[in-house]
């Protein structure tokens, strides 16, 4: 089935790409950002699991790690993703700009508008907390 639904968010943050990449690839930083338990083995194929409800509720694996440029991982939240297999893909791109770094998050693989909308709301909320997070690292 053709994927017609995607989430895309972009924002410029006042720091270098290295700082943002470092947050995306550090288990402790991810935990602080999302406020949940995180299991991350930062290597291609390594797990990236988020425990939103005291147990692994979102499971993934790193698909791409290009230092200071891009991080991609699968996102599998059974019963939530709107995809029968649960598999979706999150790609974070980091682009240096004069004001700092443009960080773009693209989440693809949804087959329902409702699930896409739910994830847009969630990612927007988490994106809004990056300013505070980067000031702490």
C-alpha cells in the first residue's frame, strides 16, 4: 500500500550539528529529553527502545548513523502506529545554517491519517522541548 501520510517538522536551533547529533545518539540524553526509560545501542541495527508506560512500548533499531548529519531508526509502537506491522521510519537530518543547525524530523510509514495526526502532536510537543535541552548539554 502506498504511504500517503507523513510527519515532517523543521526548526533551527542555535548550536552546531555535533551537539544535536550527540543528543540523538546518547541514551542518557534521550532519556532526559523524553522523560522515559530508553534503551539504545548506538550502532547500525542496534536497538532503540522507549518505555513510555513502564515497559517497552516503542521498539526500534538504528538504520542510519551519519555523524553530525543524519540519524534514522525504525519506530514500532504496536496498536499505535496505524500500520498493521507497526513499522514506521524516523529520519533526523541536521543541516548547518548561519543561525545554527536546521533539524528536520521526518516520520513515514503511516497508513492512517489519525495515526499520522497523533504522532505529529507527539513529535511537536517533544520538539518544543529542544531549546531547553540543548542549553543543558
